[in-house]
């Protein structure tokens, strides 16, 4: 007999345990004012988000071009997506871009956050400076970057063949300019998240590690990175999801060119759906893309949350 069983038998003295009586609680419903505050937001969300999504899913089973008559075509739009080379190329570009940009954004952001979390001079000033890209309009900054890549950079690095010409007109390397712009702006928000995570780590842990003779790298791998695991997960999931939907940096720099070499899925949906007479077809593409992003995000959460540590 275990200790728990002995305690239970002595407490009940062989009698069947009695169920605790139900205690009536007071009616704690919120007042009507709270419902009046919630309902407008719910109605607006349903009207401007949920209803258009349902209408879009409905038209994805038709041949609607965005105007005129239409007929039901079943699942043919969805089957045709997997046989369309332009769609497959857009998916390949979007995923390659998102993976590279996510890795660079999180690497740069974590390194900068570590520096901004240290006891440096004018720390608050530098924190403000690194947050500036987040509040700037991406299209405005995009055109500044376009001028830099197409005019300034060829003059500054005229001795390097890759940069001597306009890199935005290079079919193979134009995507690097888009990555540079997207990472530059995305780092601002990621730095804030990493900084908030770094400030939750007790300083006593670093002091104890220093007394034990742990090097700076050992402290980072054994204390810092494991304890900001939740913040790393959030940053990676948000970064990959955002970069998969990249649109503004491409429009500002290359508009999908040269040719269709930098055309993302979102840009393809916008072009085909609103000006290409493929409203139903690109709506089906949008539904598939939504499912893909959802699966990728859930997979990331499932994998990364296993590596998080608590303290």
C-alpha cells in the first residue's frame, strides 16, 4: 500500500467518500456596457474580414473573371494551380525569400539586441534609432532603396562587376536587393521583442555563471538563448509568415521583374485577380496560400516550443 492510499483509507475509515456539496456562486455576468463595446468590433470584423473571405471561397469554385457572367467549375481552379508553372515559380521564390530573410532578420536582430541590452553609452538613444525603420512607410523607403541600388551603388562600387550595373535589372541577383530592404525594416520590430526577452533574464544567473568561470559564449548558449526561447519562437513565426506575404518591397524595387523572376505569390494574386481577369483562379490561389501559411505556422510553433526553457 502506498502512502497516498494509506492516508486516504485512514481519512475515510472505509466509508465511501462523499461528494462535496455544490456551492452556489453569484451571477457574475458582465454589465451590458461591455457587450456594447465588444459587438461593434465583432460586427466590423465579420463584415470586413469574414464575409469577404467566405465570398472569395465561393467564387474560387467558379470561372468569374471579376466582371460579367460566371459558372461553377468545381475544383478545376485548384487542380490547375498545381500545373501552372508561373504559380509554382512564385511559390518557390516566396519560400526561398522568406527562409533567407527570416534567418538574416533573426540573426541580425538578436546580435543588435544583445548590444543594446548591454551597458553602453546612450543606450536609449540607440534603441530609438534602431526602431526608426519600423515607423517609416515601406513604399517610401522602397523608392529610396531603388534609387540607391540603381544609381548610387553602381557609382560607389564601380570596380565590382556585380554592382557596376543596376542590380535590380539582374535576373539572378535582384532578389538580394529585396531581401536587404525587407530585412532592414523587419529588424526593428524583432529587436524590440528580443530586448523584452533579454530583460526578463535575472542578472544573478550571469553572476553565478561568471563565478563558475563560464565564458561569454557559454553564457549565451546555456543561459541567454534557452531563456529567450519563447521570444525566439514568436520572432521566427512572425518573420516567416510576414515574409511569405512579401508585397511592398517587391513593388517598390522591381515590381516582380526582371520578367517574373521576383514575382511573389501575393503579387501574382494581386496582378491576376485585379487586372488580369483571373479573379476566381487567383482567389483559389489565395485560399491555398492561406492554408499553406497556416500549416507552416502551426508546424513552427510545434517544433520551436519544444525547445523553450522555463525558469
